[in-house]
């Protein structure tokens, strides 16, 4: 038709080949959303496990993802640097990953927060970022995990103070300027909390990788199980800043 | 931290100021999704009304949207050319609109298709396109509505033939090369269907605009209702190709 | 060859269709360059006329240019909003226009500054900007011409003060905070300069448009001259902020 | 002024950090330009040496360039992957490098082609391409040098045939489908030309790198020369496809 020329206004937005592609999602206004749904402070297991479930579903849908990292209301998905999914079109990748994550968040909500009906619609923003080398990609992931630690340590202190009777302002004042080293002391001396004994999911965030498992896919006529290697997303809470993780999971960065 | 430099790899993706911004969503693999969920062919009212509901919710969330148009598994949202929402960052707008739409799709699914539980997770892609003038924006909307007509006319013929006993291939053969003018004749002479009497939603798609309504917001002590003008999204199925619609809704393009 | 894959790293950089494209050039380090070549202060006719000559040559090379505006060490070239030159690829347009301008600057230098050999290589930067409507394009051109006025008025005062014996710092101090209205008074009362009588080229900059001229292209056998309308770039110094110019040159914005 | 808002239409075009930036220039319409200026076929030393001189001047101007490669009417300049020159703005780098090269081309033309006055203005296009790793950058440079070989071998055969009396079409026909291996044979058997004995500049193109030289910068009072290490651009015609070059010039890729 004579209107078809408008298609030409769609400009290409291809991401540079051979770079790692990170799609990072973040909940829109989750400060409010978490309050409205009475998320436990500072960490609500149900909410975090729901986030992880969504990430697992995203990996199942987009097999070019090598690793994902989540904390709080955000998740980062790392596409292989050699991926050519959707011709590496930025909008396609950003929108599809965000949509898939969001759909799963609503779909599985009742399974993770059965006592808490949805009061409003959860929405996530998304963006694509390219990282040209393995080192810089690792620095990206380290950045997110270091952030997890800093935020969680602060929040743990803050809510311990608040739960002990302090006002929000008092808690804030008390923590202003404290070094990260002193916060663990404060937690232990004032509240008997050993920070390192808190669940790894709070302290380290969640890492999703592919795990090869032997699965029984059928049985032969005489009942012998037939097994096949299948790849399944696996959630862990490992340290991804140090070398150890990467030495034991060299397949993640291999291309 | 020493990792923060990775933030610099996030490149700006601002959409040209003073252009109309269209965010178009489209269901991923809805050929399969609609079959799996037994959508009526060629048009399933429940599915279309759910799409419209999602669009209404998107307008409620993003008040800078001036008009939206939907058909089949797609929806286009037009942001005001003067909008500065999220600094006109493309990824923000694309991802948030797509996420909001998707979340509502899953959330309200049981209300629109109560007898049909979700078998898989619906996912939408999204993209942003800029249109520099009112005329070109109107051409864009005309393009989508003309497409609705062409597809619906074809599909109506196709499924009428199939429901009358023809195979898919036979139906396809029968329609190959028929002009749009002849398809209405075929429908009438062979199946007694007056194309123009089919529901406007099938033929014209769905248009969402803002409607000013007088709403009773509270009552004074003596019981007098207090009314206020409120803007509410309104779904209609008007022709948006001709002049008439735009003459009666001049506020849509006004900036 | 096995190396050809590297071509894929060239990403598309197409400028939005149906927008006016402005390519603006600006001399690199011309503060230094103009001193080194003893440009007259604040305006050197030879340098300005050379700039205009280059602009004329650029128009001759790129016939999709509708209008150009120059002042000081900069020039803006406006490509028709319907131009599809080089598929509207940004780098192509920016680099070719900049290159063409620069080549002419060096080529014609000896003609405009015969007594002044080149001491160093003049270099220009370039950029592309899209403007979605005629109004905004006109505002762009007004912006540049208003800037010309402001700079020229200031510079005229500044150098008048300096030539009258003040130091640079004293001249600067004297002008700090003076309103644009007062500067003309100062020029008149202290130096007898009627600002509005200064050459239009200094006050308004230079505008290049296409002029249709009747040109004798050959003579018939009996000596009768054969004339043809030819388009030639024409330099003027008109006001392009007001309506008048645009009313008399409606062809510029016509598409 | 009220026009300043137009500045906002300048959109950011920053090149991904930590990637090698290649700015490649190519002569516009040099098929015609080289004929008009009677360039020797297939290689004109004067023209090639002028290109190299321009490249040397570009390196002198932009010290973040690590290596450049030129052949025919094109030159590629490789900026360090850690360069932050002009904030890595694509248009700035493309336009400035193209402008600098072009200005030098016109400026030094009379020195390299003294007997051949410029008949028309030479113009170059430019583009920026990012390469995320050292390997891919080397593949880029290999791509250009392999291209040099293929083109030069073909052109040498073609012009030998033409100079021996064949028409252009006959020469073309004769060469159609010949493998690269057979072309050297043809040259030797029919024209007695040992391809490998042709000047390296024709076969390998030109490479510009930085060379550290000891330069006498002044003399002390008693006449002792004071020497300092200075970096100067150096043109060579080495093979840059194999390992050898890179082993002896490890500083090029070091960051
Ligand atoms: N209580 C509670 N709150 C959480 C939990 N996870 C995330 N949140 C809340 C804490 C933060 O206020 C918020 C995440 O911070 P953001 O910087 O993303 O802010 P927010 O989402 O409000 O704004 P945004 O739209 O992202 O700019 O989500 C949780 O497990 N429990
Ligand atoms: N039966 C039925 N199918 C529908 C209805 N609305 C949309 N669909 C189906 C028909 C088409 O096969 C499909 C939309 O076409 P698309 O071109 O978007 O294809 P699809 O979503 O399969 O692939 P895509 O991922 O968008 O490339 O959705 C409906 O109301 N009833
Ligand atoms: N004396 C004299 N100087 C001029 C004339 N035209 C331009 N200039 C000088 C005055 C300014 O210092 C300079 C233009 O200002 P810019 O803002 O473009 O600065 P400049 O080129 O030094 O730096 P840039 O590389 O553009 O950031 O050129 C002229 O006709 N006479
Ligand atoms: N005779 C001669 N010609 C040369 C020499 N170096 C380059 N050329 C010519 C041969 C080619 O026709 C032309 C370079 O090929 P291009 O593919 O760049 O084509 P051209 O510049 O004509 O078109 P373009 O504007 O780049 O698309 O320049 C030389 O040393 N001698
Ligand atoms: O943590 P981010 O990257 O989301 O940082 P922000 O401050 O929320 O910024 P924005 O989402 O606007 O990029
Ligand atoms: O109708 P569209 O624009 O989605 O067209 P398409 O053929 O699906 O193409 P794509 O979604 O890959 O842009
Ligand atoms: O006048 P401009 O636009 O060149 O402004 P600037 O301050 O020189 O900035 P830049 O050239 O770095 O865009
Ligand atoms: O050799 P190139 O990259 O210049 O290839 P081209 O065929 O000239 O294409 P372009 O239009 O990108 O200059
Ligand atoms: Mg954010
Ligand atoms: Mg958030
Ligand atoms: Mg967050
Ligand atoms: Mg599509
Ligand atoms: Mg679809
Ligand atoms: Mg569709
Ligand atoms: Mg500047
Ligand atoms: Mg300048
Ligand atoms: Mg300037
Ligand atoms: Mg080319
Ligand atoms: Mg060329
Ligand atoms: Mg070439």
C-alpha cells in the first residue's frame, strides 16, 4: 500500500559483533511495589526465589545466555559474544528478555507468594550493554556482586537498627560514614549477627548457569532407562569475583 | 569500587526530540501460541479484548501516550512528540511498555479466557520508531489499519473455505491472486457473509484514545455528588485512515 | 577471504528519513590558526570570503543542499529533508562534506590570502544533526545567526577597546555584564562606530542559496545566443530570522 | 536565546569503550580523479607517496593512532583501544581525521606531483568501525592487505595485457576466472615480470607506525649534542598478515 514507506523509519540497532551482550532488567518502582506486597525487609526469600525462577525460565527460552546474575529487583543476562540471535538487534533482545521475565514474574507469583495476591502490575525496565572482552565482562559481573554485598550489608544493619526500635532517620544517622569493615562488627556486637553466616543468596546474589545433567528420557521395552545429557539452568550463590568460580566453569566464557 | 568503570559502556540511545515516538509490540510466535490456546479462527474475541485491556492499562501507566492501535497479536503506542519521559531513552521506553503490556496480559488472562489456563508464557517483542511529522504518523497508523483490513479479509475467506471442508492448501490455492475487491464477493456469494457487517473490531482493529469523562469523585456532607473531569482510556474501532476521525479528535495530535 | 567477516562490524548510521539534515563544520583550533596567519581582528574579509567560496563549492558538489549558513570558522549545510544521498548515511555525509570543504579551503587559500602562505594545515570537524520540521530548522538557522550577532557585537567592542589601548583583561572587564542593547551605544559614543553600518557579512554572517540564472550556454550558427536556466550558488547576508527572507525564498523549504 | 533548544537535537554517537577504533578513508570517485590527473597505471608512485605523506601528517596530529594502513585511494587509521580522544565521539574522529588527511593531500600535492596541477578537488569519505579484540583488529588489517595483493595482482596483469596491445575487454576476458596462483605465472611467462620483485609498496601497501629515534635536539654550550628519544611516524611495506611483524612490534597492540 502507499503507506508502506513508513517501515523505512525503523532504523537498525545492531549490537557490535563479538562482544558480550548484557541485558539488565530492573524492577520499576520496586521500593513501592515491595512495600505494597509486604516484602520482608531487607530480603524476602519468596520474592528473591521468584526472581530466580523467572531467570531460569529466561535461560530456557534463550539458550544463547551463558550466565545470569540477580539481586534485589534486578537481573543481568549475558548472551554469548558469538550469539547472532535476532541478528543482535538491540530492541529485539531487550524487549523479548524483559517481556519473558515479566510474564514469568506474574505467572509464577502465586506459586512463590501464595498468601499475597498481586495488588498492582509489576513492570521491569531493560537495557543492552556490550562488553568487548572477557575481563571486562567479569568486571561487570563483579560490579553487580560487589554492589549486592554493599547494599545487603547496609540494609541488614539498617533494618536491624530499625527492628531494635530506632527510627529510620536514627538508623541512617548511625550508619552514615561507617566503613564496610565496621558494619560487620556492629552487626555482631549489637545484634549478635554473624554477617558471613547469613544466607549466601542475600550476601552474594544469585547466579544462574547451565548445568549438564544425566536425565532418564525414556525406558526401553525391557525397562532399561535411557539417559541423555540435558542442559538445565542451575541457580547458585557462588562468589563470581574471584578466580575460583571461573576456573571451575570455563565453559561459560568459551566461544 | 574499581569495577564501576563498566557503567561507561552504557551508550545513550535517545530518540530524536519533537518526533512522534511509536512503540510497537508484537506477540512472539503467536501462530503457535494461539493454536495451543485454541483461539477461535480467524478472530478470537476473548484474545482481542485481552489485548485491548492491556493497552488500556499501558495508557493508564504512561500518560504521554496519545493514541494506540491494535490488531491481531500486535499493538502500537504513540507517545506525544513533546514527551520527555525517561529522557526519550529508547530502551527505557521499549522495555517498560513491553513489560507493562506483558504483565497485564498474564495478569488479566484468567478474566478474559477463564476456561483456558495458560499453557506457556506469552512473550512480546517491542521496538521504537520515530516519525517526524503528523502526516507521516497518520500514514503509520493508516498502514497498520490497512494491514488489518487486508489480513482480516484474507483470513475470513480462508477460514470460511476451510470450515466448508476445503484443505488449507485448497483454500490457499483458491485465494491466490484474488483482488481485494473480489474477496468480499466470494464471501457473500459462497458463504452469505456480508463482510462489512462483521464486527468492526475484526475489520478495523482497535483504537485507544483518552476520553474526558465526568466522574463522581466524592459526595459533600449533604450528599451532593462532587464531579470532576477525569481522563480515561477509551477503546473504539473507528476508521483512522480518513479525515473524519482526526477532525473530531484534534487533541490527539495537538502539542 | 577468511578476513572478510570484519566488514560486518560496520554498523548502519542512517539519519531519520524526512528530517532536515544539517551538517555543521567548525575549524579546529582556529583561535590559534587565525593568529598564526594574522587574520584581521575581529573579522578578516579574506578569511570569511574564503569560507564562503568553500561553501559555494560544497553546494556545487552536493546539489541536495538547500541552504548554507556560515560565520567565523563554521559553516552549516542543510540537506533537503527528502534527500536520499548516500542512503542518508551519517558518516558518509559528514565526512564527504567536511572533506570537500577542507580541500577547497586549502586549494583556494592562495587566491584569497595571496600574501599569506599556509603555516599549518587547517582542519575542520563535522557533525550531522536532524531536524524534524521546517520550524525547528528555521530555529536552528536563527540560532546560528543570533549567535553571529552576539559574538560579532562583543568582538567589535572588545577589539575597539583593545585597539584604543586597553589590555585584553581591561577590555573584558569593561564589557562584563553589558547588555546587548548597551554595546551599540558604547561603540557609537566611545568609538563613533554605527554598528548597523558595519558590513552585513560581519553582523549577519553569510547565507548561500541556489539562484536561477539565465546563462548563455552556446551560440547557434547565425550567432544567436542560446540561453538556459542554470542554478548557481549565491552568497548573501540577509536576515534569516524574520519572515521576509522565507517568503521570498519559498523554494528552499519546499519538498 | 530562545533558539538554543535546537542544540538538544545533537545526539551522542560515542564509540564503545575499550575497542580498537578504525577510521577508514577512501577517495571519492578516484577512478575518474586518477585518470584526470594521468596517474600511472596501475600504480603511480607519486600518488601513493602523497597518500603516505598525508598519513604521516595524520599520525603527527593524532598521537593516539597506533598504526595506519594504506593502499590505492584508501587509508585506515587505528586508534588505541584505550583512547578517549574527543570522548570517542564518532563524528568528531571521522570528520577530523578525514579533514586532516584531505587538507594535507591538497597542501602537499605540488610537492609530489609538481608537473601536474590539480584539475579538480580531491574528496575523501570516512567511517569509524570498532573492533573488540586484538585478533579481530589484526584480521581487519589482514583483510586490507590481502585485498591489496588481490587487486594489485589483477591490475598488474590487466595493464600488462593492455599495454601489450589488448583492448580492455580482451584483457578482462583473458583474466576472468584465473586463480591467483596462475596470475603470477601469466605475468612471468608472457611479460617476463617476476611479481615478487615488484615494489613492496604495490604488493603490500603501506604501513605507518611510530618509530623511536634518537634526535639531536640542541647542543650544550661546549658543543656536546643533546639527544632525546622522539617518536616519528615511519612508513614501511611489511607483511602484516603473518606473526613476524607483530612479534617485532609488540608496542602497537599494548595498552
Ligand atoms: N523489602 C524488600 N525490598 C526489596 C527486596 N528486593 C528489592 N527491594 C526493594 C528495595 C529497593 O527499594 C528497591 C530496588 O531499588 P531500585 O534502585 O531498583 O529502586 P526502585 O525499583 O524503587 O526504582 P527504579 O524504578 O528502579 O528507579 O526494591 C526485598 O527482597 N525485600
Ligand atoms: N486464531 C487466532 N489467531 C490469531 C489471533 N490473533 C493473532 N493470531 C495469530 C495469527 C498469526 O499466526 C499470528 C500473528 O502473526 P505474526 O506475524 O505476528 O506471527 P508470529 O507471532 O507467529 O511470529 P513472530 O514471532 O511475530 O515473528 O497470531 C486470533 O484472534 N485468533
Ligand atoms: N581574527 C580573526 N579570528 C577569527 C575569524 N574568524 C574566526 N576567528 C577565530 C576566532 C575564534 O577564536 C575562533 C573560532 O572559535 P571556536 O569556538 O570555533 O574556537 P576554536 O576554533 O579555537 O576551537 P575549536 O577547535 O573549534 O573547539 O576562530 C576572523 O575573521 N578573524
Ligand atoms: N591509475 C591509478 N589509479 C589509481 C591509483 N590508486 C587508486 N587508483 C584508482 C583505481 C580505482 O579506480 C580507484 C579506487 O577504487 P574505488 O573502489 O575507491 O573507486 P572510486 O574511488 O572510483 O569510487 P568510490 O567513490 O570510492 O566509490 O582509484 C594509482 O596509483 N594509479
Ligand atoms: O542502577 P541503574 O543502572 O538502573 O541506574 P539508575 O540510577 O537507575 O539509572 P537509569 O535506570 O536511569 O539508567
Ligand atoms: O511486522 P514486523 O515489523 O514485525 O515485521 P517482521 O517481518 O516480523 O520483522 P521483524 O519483527 O524481524 O522486524
Ligand atoms: O559550538 P559547538 O557545537 O562546536 O560547541 P562546542 O562547545 O565546541 O562543543 P563540541 O564541538 O565539543 O560539540
Ligand atoms: O570498500 P568500501 O567499504 O568502501 O565498500 P563500498 O562498496 O565502497 O561501500 P560504501 O558505500 O560503504 O563505501
Ligand atoms: Mg535504574
Ligand atoms: Mg528498581
Ligand atoms: Mg534495582
Ligand atoms: Mg515481527
Ligand atoms: Mg507475532
Ligand atoms: Mg503480528
Ligand atoms: Mg566545537
Ligand atoms: Mg573552531
Ligand atoms: Mg567556531
Ligand atoms: Mg566505498
Ligand atoms: Mg574510492
Ligand atoms: Mg578505494
